[in-house]
C-alpha cells in the first residue's frame, strides 16, 4: 500500500501520519512510502519510520537502508542503483497515461521487477497488463476526486485485474 509523503500530491500525508498508517497495516500488507522529495533530511525522516519499502525518484541517492527501494523512471531516465524494482511512471500521480513504447522498452530490458503506473483505470487495466509488468500501480484512476478513493472504482479495477489470464 502506497503512502505518499513529502509531496505536493493531494494524497500526501504528514510523515507522522505515515508512521501511524504503517503501524496499522496487517502482516501481509506491505507499506511503501512514496515520495517526490529530493531533500536528504526528508528522506531521513521517511527512513526513520522503517518502512518495508520506499519509492523515490530515479536519481535520488539513499543512505544504506533495509527498506526495499523502488525507483520511478520516465522516458529518458535510467534508475540509479541499488534498487529492488522500477516504477515506470511519467505521470507522477497526475493520471496521465503511461508511454506505451517506453514501457515496452523498459519491460523488455530491465532485469528487475517493473511496475507500470500512470493513467491506469478499470477500463485500461487489462491492456496495460498485456505488456507484462510485474504489477500495476493505480491511484488517480480509482478516485472520485483528487486524493479520494472511490470504492466502486477500486473494486472495478481489482475485478479487471482478476480477469487477466
């Protein structure tokens, strides 16, 4: 479950609230602190929460951490290492459709799990999944308004994913 912090996104929560959310997650739910920050002190605050995973920009340098590292990449970028997975996302939470050609290129050449994000909805989940990503990352495509998830759309997205071969 993605928890957005230190971001101008309407989904962003205070780092203290992120810690509370992480503490409430069940044993089989992985919390991922998602951030767009470049500020080293803010990164340190996130890592102090001891999240199971963090999602950061491709170029961000991280101190040594036990958290799994997901790096967001968009056309023209390559992830810096170390990282455990890449998130193909030129949208950065704005609901803009992913670049299909870039996604194909990354998926064909990346040795790491690659997660596809950007403009995903219940209507296009199947088409996105046919590209073969490790996972799909949805946010705005299941919201009734920015930052507010619509349970009907969430169920529809999950239903679309469950119908995949």
